[in-house]
């Protein structure tokens, strides 16, 4: 199975930091966000990683190169100056991915999720990892039933989509390249019970604002100080 890291966004909520550096290259606990993912993917057995790039994307290429220094093979899907959002980015990258289901990880999260725990042989169009709702998304995104089917309807409780999932290329069948979010596609498929998921209770942070970035780095420094 191949993996894709979503790294093309402009990171507008992280400005001014992201005016000069793409968000996936911001450091958390001394390592860039995207390198955390690459290392974890490598340790889970993923050898081919596709990264979509747009805003300041050349910096990502310069930092990561071919991936050989991490023991992986990195390929880049360039979207030009304007990011294509999540759905458009995945669709454009499919020629590099192939016809089999593929793992997707948002480039702006930090987690200890073990990618080996993901189901490889999915029977749905996507299998999403959910987490308990953080304070900035207290209402959640999706509900999950006893058969692991996901829904966005007003069921309780709802959980937050972690930005980690396995996607089948068939989810994008018949679509044309362009800028669009993957969420409407997921909701359409949920209405047909074609999206499954599982709940993850480990460590997970959405590094979506400067405040959250500062907080996680401060916590990291405190832990490091307490162990020395």
C-alpha cells in the first residue's frame, strides 16, 4: 500500500509563519511535522510516499529530496501555485498512486498513531480514523455505529476526523481534475453506508494555529526538562 501526505495548503491560519515556510515544515518537538509522518510511515512498512505540494512547495522538495535519507521513496504531485484542496489533491495524485487503496495523512497533525493498525483490505470506499473531539471542534464530525459505518447525521456521540484514512480510488470515479474538498464525497458515500471507520484514543494534535503549535512545543520542553 502506498501512502500520501497532504502538504499543499497555504496554512493561512498560521501566518505570519507560513508566509515564508510551508506548514508541514514547521517544527514540533525539534522535528518538522512532515518528517514525523515520514519516520512513522517508514517504521510501519510504507516504502513509497506521495506528497502533494503547492504553496512554497519547493522548500519541501529541498528538505526531503528523494526520501533516501529516511529509507523511503518520495514522489511529488505538484498542484501549481493554487492548492487543489483535499479531494482535488488526491485525485491529481492518483497516477502516482495506482488503482489500489492508499493511506492519506494530513501534513499538519502530530500523533502517535501506529499506521500498522490500519486495516489494509477495506471493503468500503474509505476507512477513516476518528478521535475524541478537541476543544476547537467540540461538536465533532462523524458518528460511528457498531458495524463501523460512519454517518454525519445528528447521531450521538460524534467524533472528529483525525486526518488519517485509507481511500479507495473508486471514491473519485468519474471526477475531473480541479479544486474541491473530499468531505462532500465522503458524505455522499456515507449515505450509502460506504464509509467505515475506527476510533483512536491515543495522542493526536491538530497543529492548525500558532497557539496550538506554541502549546505543543512548550509541553515538549516541559517533558524534556522533567526527564533530565
